[in-house]
C-alpha cells in the first residue's frame, strides 16, 4: 500500500479568526498613511507617533496570523492577550471621551471638511465607541 499523508484541514473557527485578524491588519494599513491617528485614553496621537503605533499593531497582527497558520502554541496566548488589551483600551477610550466630549473637536475640524466635521456630534462618537467596545 502507498503511504498517504493526510493534510489536516483548518477548522472553520480558525479560518474565521484569521479573517478577523487579517481584516484588522488591512484596515489599519489602509488608514495608517491616509489619516494617521490613535486614541490612547485622553490623548489623541497623530502624525509620526500614530504611524509608529499603528505599524506596531500591524506587526502584532501579522505575528498572530503567522502563529495561527503554523499552529504555534504561543499564538493563542498572544492573541488572547492582545484582545484583552484591546478591550481595556477601548473601555478607557470610551470613559475618557465621556469625561471630555470636546476632545475630538480640533482633530475633526483639522481633518474633515466643514460639513463632515459638523456631523461628528458627541452622540455619534459615543455610539461608535460603545459599538467598538461591544464588538471586540
């Protein structure tokens, strides 16, 4: 008899996680040079510092993606730790925005056209931050 190697199929859950991680990395990569920004609590980073933070995030996503494809044991721990950190940062961002509703005003006025900046009310931003916190 001929010895056949069995290719283990990747479970559907693992494929979905890879899609989620890939989507996050691609969306950050597309936005990093268009309008680089990153909220870190009450501080809104922009410019070169935001580009560096976003590139580090892309590096973490790529490392997790590689580890999951290779089925490395450290990939699971890294991804769980990364998403716990993301949840904590998202909650901190929401709470800091609720404490200071005007923290985005100067950023949006500088970045967006006047008609688009006027649409960015505090209720829309709060709703977006809550949805982001819940979806993570």
